[in-house]
């Protein structure tokens, strides 16, 4: 019993000694600071430093009130995990297909304010992902249904004919679908 308590305290102390680490051992960075917290783990199925990734994420779920969209944060986590593991950013190509109410999360602050009467909590994360080369693609069919025009999308966000079309195109370009 005492040994377990000591080990638990040692883990907390170790986490506190790591700059930027939370008590639970998760921290943001090194690719996207402030988002996508990751734990540093000893790998037994290691990621090769020359590994290449082409991964598409998908969501129809809007972020919870006042929070960033969980899928956007997962993309930051993917970049941070692999960056921390030594995979160069140029070896990671990510895309996100947004449909349904998740399309609201790709709007500019101004458009978000006009449509939903509040600023977009995803603005900073959207920009950080776009700055790292992540493709953010909105389903055109969803956009038409919700009354979203291209000029309402955050700069750099793309409009596809549909989410189905975007997924088919990305699959043909060699992207695998992240199942989470």
C-alpha cells in the first residue's frame, strides 16, 4: 500500500518537473501549443522517424458550447504525438471533412457571430492547424442546407461538393480514414 502511494507521488512529481506538463502527465506541443495534449510514452510498437502519414478525420458533431471541436483537438494531438516521437511535420498530411452541425465550427468569427450569436471558439485552433498544412474541408451539401456561403468560411477552409465526394477524392489520393 505504501509502495503504491510512493509510486503515485513519484509520478506526480515527475510530471511537475516536465515543463508544461499537467499533473496527469499530458501536455501540449511540440507542433501545436495550447491544444492537443499528449502523454509521452515508452513505445513497444515504435513509430519510425521516417514514417509518412496521410490521414483524414471526419466529424458531423459540432463542438460543445464554448469548447473547441473535439475532432479538431484530436488532429492537434495527432500532430503533437508524432512530432514528439520525431516524425517530421513534412511527413504528416492531415485532412478533416466536416459535415452536419460541425460545419458551424469552420466559420469566421464574424460569420459565427451572425449565424449563432457567439464567437467561434475554434478560430485559434483552426488557424493553427491550417498553418501546419492541415486541410479542412466542409461538405457543400451541408453548407447549402445550413445557409453557409464560401465567404463565411475561415480563410483556408475548403468547400467540397459533398462530404462523400471529399472522402472519395482523399481515398484516391492515398489518405486513410482515422476511425476515432
